[in-house]
């Protein structure tokens, strides 16, 4: 099944970064992706999109942001409609064709400063009040959730983790199970976990099992997030006999009558 991904690529104007994204989409079997901090100039949108997303469809928040979030998807695998956006997120309604499941997905690129992020939390809370389907939020939140989420630089204080804690409580979301790299961003002297995936309580009603995989840091300063749908085949049904059935007075006559009916129909 085609995966969902998110990646802070920090600029897509360079041809080598465009090639990195193209290879990533092919090798990781990605059907939908959010590219963050692309910094693409408006006049280059069509040229870059035609190079990276040949045969894909896309939406972006160029109208409200210079740094830009870009959401792209394969129309053969997903139907996606961007229904709300700001300079820090794009919120979409989507359908996964293989499962026929409808869900909402929000790609996040949080600002560097706490005061600038405040509108993000307020808008996400407003969105949460209207959500009645499975909902996933992923991307670069630019804040940590625990003291262990950063090494190097200043120590993480209680007020540093309050933003994400309040967001989770207000929007009623939990972090998706994950594997892979723990720290998702580095400048080579400081390492932190600021890229995450959150889901609401309805997510597992729509999808049996999903897993967020944080790939190893490469040449870029952010790891990519690969949102996987591992196959979990159901075991074959088995008949289990309860001993208490045999204590029922009419048990043998019921079994005999049923056997005779089945034999007549065979």
C-alpha cells in the first residue's frame, strides 16, 4: 500500500534537492507527501512541480506564506482536497482508494518563535471541534514534548513542553507509534525531536494499524517521516467448543437435527 510522507526539505530550488525528493518518492513507495519549508519562488512552481511530481496533483499555501508547504499526491491512489490553510499548515480531506477510507490530514510547519506559533494551536483547536472522521497531523512542530527530546544547547524546561502538551489535550490527539531515528533535526551541535505524527481516537477505527517511521538523517538537517500501513492479515476463523453446551438437556437433539438439515442440503 502506498505510504504517506512528510519532509522538511529546506528549499527545493536546487536541482540536487529535487532529485533527492524524486528518488525518495520512488524508493519509499509514497502516494502522498507534504514538503515543508520549500522556499520555492512562485514563478518556478510549475517548472519544479513538473519535474518532481510528474503525473501527480498538488496544493500549496503560496498565497499566505513565503516559506511554503506543498502537498502532493498520486490521483490513482488518493483523492485530496485542501480545505483550510495558513502560513503554518495545510488541512486536507482525503480518501485512500485501496481501502475506500475517508480521513483528514494536516501538514504542519510551525514557526520558530512561541508567540508566532500561538495562532497555529488556536486554528488546530478550531479544526478539531469539527472533525468527525479519522484525523492525522504530521510535520515540523518546532517544539518538544519531553525533556529528553533535545540534547545540546539549553536544558528543556517545563514551559518548553507545555505547547505540545496543551495542543494534545485540547485537540484530543495522541502520538502515533513510531520507529527509526529518535532525533529528527540537528545543526551538528544540537539534536532535537521536533517532527512528529499525531492521530485522533477515530484513526484506528478507519485503519487497522499504522506506523510512523523516521528515516535516518541524510544530507538535510531534518529526517523524513514515512507513514506506513503494514499488512496485518487476519487469522482464519476457528470453531471453539464450550463444554457447558454439553450440559444442556436438548444438546444432542439440537446437534442431530442440525446435522440432518445440513446433510439434506448438501
